[in-house]
């Protein structure tokens, strides 16, 4: 399954303007925040790991390859925060949680 949250390609910084969950800090960190919106829903670590990797290291690869950091924040029960840079993207592997046939 391909995660492509940025129609038109991640190379266009203006794309971030259309996504309220994404902010770019003054020091160049791309902050991506996801919420459960309450309702007693709890994040599972495996889902956080998979989504974080796919978004930061695949969808935003153009940016991490150029030295930017993607900070993935998951709000709500069981939420956590992870920072991804080029090195982390190259050394971690996705869980294949969303691979075809799973």
C-alpha cells in the first residue's frame, strides 16, 4: 500500500498549506500531528511506528533526504512523538502492517 498524503508530490512546499496537521517550525522541523479525536480510542505502538515511518520516510522523503527532520506526534491515549531524519529512515524498516494480503 502506498501512502501518498500529498497530491502533486512532496517536493512542493506549498502543499503544506492545505494540511492543518502539518506545521514547519522556524528551525525547519516539519511537525506532523495526528489525533484520535477522543471516543476512548487508544493508539497501538505498531500502528504509530508504521504510520510514522511511511509518512516521514516515504511521503516526506524529499525533505528528509535534504536534512530536514520530521516530527511525528500522535495525540490521545497511547500517543507518542518520534523524530525522523535521513539516518533513521535509512536504518529502520517498516512493519509491513499494511502490506497487501495483511
